[in-house]
C-alpha cells in the first residue's frame, strides 16, 4: 500500500503544499466574498518563517510561489484568480497584479 493509497483509504486526501495551504487558510479566515492579495499571503509566510537576521523584504522570495500555487489551486477549481476584477483563465498566462477569492 502506497502513501497515496493510504490517503485515499483514510479520506484525508493528499497533503497540500504549505504555500497552497496558506492561501486556503487566508481565504477561509477572510469574510465571505473578500478578495485577498497574494502579497499579503507572501508577507504572512515570510513572517512565520523569518529569522532575526533575515531582511525585511524576505516576503518577495515567497511571492512567485504564492502566484504559482494560486494558479494551481484555480486549475483545480478550489479558488478563483482575479485579474482587473474579473476571473482569469488559469490555463492561460496571467500577467500583472492579481487578487484571489474563494470559488463559489
């Protein structure tokens, strides 16, 4: 029995990437219908993992991972990526500023 088989047998599903989990947690904590900024998720991740010697701009290192995981979650239908206030196609390249919201 593989780890995937055990996950299916227990119903817990595969383990999510910590960045993807942080996005889902941020959306769950926000009021319904709220849009969240990927920068804030990156800042929260950086703050949780920062050492005293880390620079204040550490959050920028997490921003690409947050965007990539957001697009992955959008492809799965778990969240919606918004570009200029409208849902963006997660299967096409998304450039510029984005916001995230829970899937309805």
